[in-house]
């Protein structure tokens, strides 16, 4: 009896691996940091048809992003080892800063390569490095939307077999009313997006108006979006309308309300930038009479206010 109980006692003393959303956030942060560092080491520009790759780490911008990746990975390791909200916020905010910086650099890189592309002596083209950095930065920022670290993950509702995190079964009163109202607004937006006119080339023409009078950091992504949508307006508009319809349905049902709120924040901020030009707040004519600061950012604010307690 004594010899069998001693190994059992020693086994109990071994620290257990962190579980739940703490483990998910920590592992995501570590992977995101490693992805950012990898992107900084990869070529950002390839000259002479790829014969001369230039990695991001050769410049100061690449080294700064690599340092941010190291900070994010270290924060993820700290969260796995010790937990706490400080590491959680450090990884998320560092990812937000890196995403903004990488997005700005990507816009400038596309413009520079476009100017150099006509030179037969250069024939430059973008490399994979910056998009990889941007993907890792967005993943790190996304950890801020993870539930509290003490909450278990991958729990299933025996009846609906839906991940429990996607549901909000506790919100009542004003909070639930805000969720339903936001769902109704998305339903109206989806109906307007499904209008026949929006499936024509008039749709990218409407998007192009958001770049008028904007600084390059705002107008650049809007212009790229317009170019992409112009290639196939019907398909893009169908996708946008379906996303808005899915958000509406998700908010109207409790089983998917939390996931729809998270999707609302991401989609509303994307529409605010790429569809509304940040509401025109950086133009000289910005005022409430001209629509500033934009309707889409108010959707994101409402989603935050309606987030489950």
C-alpha cells in the first residue's frame, strides 16, 4: 500500500498544462509572434524577377516589427506560464500597433513597386514578408477578443452541439435589446446591399467616393478595395450582403449572439475604413452634416456596449 501511494502523490505534485482560453490566448500569441519574426526575415521586395530578394530585417522597419514579434511571443509564453491580464493586454495591444504599422508599410510598398515595375532594369515585385507580418499581427490583436482566461473552452451544448462561447444566454433588458436592435440594423443593411443596382459597376463607383480628399494612408486601401471589387462587382457584393445577413441572424439568436458581436466589431471597422474612408474625419470637410465620423464605427461601439457581462 505504501509503495503504491508514493508515486501517486508525486504525480499530483506535477504542474498541469494550462487549459481553457488562457492556453488558447497564450499559444496564439506565441504563434503570432513567431509569424511576425518569420515575416521580417522573409523578402519584402524581390528585384530582377526574384533574383535579388531583400528581406525586411535589413531595414529599420523590419527590425522594429521583429522586436514587436519577440515581445508578443514572450507575452504569450508568460501567459502560459503565469497567466494574468498584463500579458494578455500586452500581446493584444502590441499586435494592434504592429498591424497598423505593417498595413501602412504594405500600402507604401505596393505604391513603390508599382512605380518601379515599369523600369526594365529593376522589375521589382512585392515579396511575401509583409503580408506574413500583417497576418501574425492581426492574430495577436485578435487575442483581445478571447473570453476571460478562467473560462473553459471547447465545451459543447449537448442539445445543439454549438461551442458555448458563441452563445449569450444571460443578457437581458437593455443589453439584449441592443443586440436585437443591432441585428435589425444589419438586416436592413443586407436588404439594401441586395438591391439590383449594387450588383453593377455602380457599387465600386460608390466605394471610390470614400477616397476623395483623403490622405494616402486612408485612400490607399480604399483604392485597392475598389480595384478588387471592380473585377467582379456581383460576386463581391453578394459576399458583402451575405456577411451582413449572417451577422443579423447571429444577433437575433442567443446561440450565436456573442460570435455575431465579435464579427460585428471586425466587419464594422473594415467597412468604416474601406467603405467610408474612416468617415471622412481626415478631410477638411469633416462634420456631422457630412456624415462624420461614419455610421459603421457606431455599429462597432454598439457591439462593445452590448457585449455580454
